[in-house]
């Protein structure tokens, strides 16, 4: 098994490092600008950590950059290891960001929402990979296949679109949950009352396409209900506008689908 240095100690880095370690890879070191995050992850793996980029271990075979997109360029510039394999985990960053870093580089993007303190079954997660040459693709693929059976070779444009779709499906959906929670709290009601509905909505798309599963007053544009809902949002004009725009988009798409069926 190859020796690895993990650059980053956030949500993705934590889960990736723990699962690589469990599969027998030797994690030599964790780097993070945050001492508390680096210490926490390094403590779990019983390995050294550093907060100084100049003290990065130079002996690893692979350097995995699980960092904020904005931090990648500066960190990459500081690491002069042209013979190593350089891999980042971002959804929307080109692998060409490594073009001056070395001869072998690529991407290993796990499509999941991670939180440090919530375990996930990594073996079920889709991982999308790229590499700048055939050998690198094969190497990254072999690593990813030890973590999950769901490994896909994609190009940068496909990966960016996967990331965009994921933002709509996950991040935007979760923001809608937070709005729903706020509405309920204002009425002294618990968010728990929505959890069965949220779970059933997620279960539906296992057997139906999201388009087929779409329900609610916006599909048929029930103006009576929509108007009542919007009046309840008079004190939250941003949410009121959001409700209106989304309702119109849902209705327009429903009309388009109805025409296709005819």
C-alpha cells in the first residue's frame, strides 16, 4: 500500500482519511491551517500533523488535497514534489490546477454530504475520478475501488455538472428544510413533524423519477392555496419571492411535461 499525506482536516478529509486508513493505506501526516482540526483527525489516526505547509512530509507516494477550492492554488504552489501523485477531491476544480505540480495528477471526487461526527457507509458512495494519463487513471481507480464499488471515470465538464446537480439536490434542499424549520418554530411547532414527509419524498425517487414524483399546489397552480401561502409570508419577503418563483417553475415544467405526454 502507498504512503499518503492528507492535506485538509475538514469533513471530506476526515471521512476519506479514516476509510483509507481502514483499507490499509499508511497515512503519514495530516496538514491543516486549523490546529484543532488537524489535531483531531491526526488523533483519530494516531499520526503526526502540521499546520505549517513548509513542514509537509516529503516521503509520501500520494498527496490528497481535501481543501476548500479557494485554498488549493496557494497550497499546491508550496509543495514541490514532482514525482508524487497529486489528487484533489473537489467537484468543480479542473485537474489542470496540478499541471505545474508534477507528472501525475488527477481527481477523486466522492459524491456525498459529509459531517465529521456522522458516520457514513463509504462503500455506497459514488466516486468520480479523472487522471492526466492512463497510468494515473488506473492508479486512482484502484484506490477508489478499495473504498467503494461505485467508481466512475468522467471528464472535468461532467464532474462540474455532477457537482452542480448535487448542489440542487442536497445543499438547496437542505436550505429549504431550514426555511421550513423556521416557519414551524414561528408557530411553536417542532421540525420533527416534517421528518416522515421528508423521508417519504426521498424514498419516492428510488422508484420514480423526480418529475414523476412532483406533487403539490404548484403543479396544477392552485391559485387559492398559493395565495394563502404567500400571505403567510408577508413578513418574510425573500421567502415569499422564493415561493412564487419556485411555484412558477414547477408549474411551467408540469405544463411542458403534459404537452410531451400528449
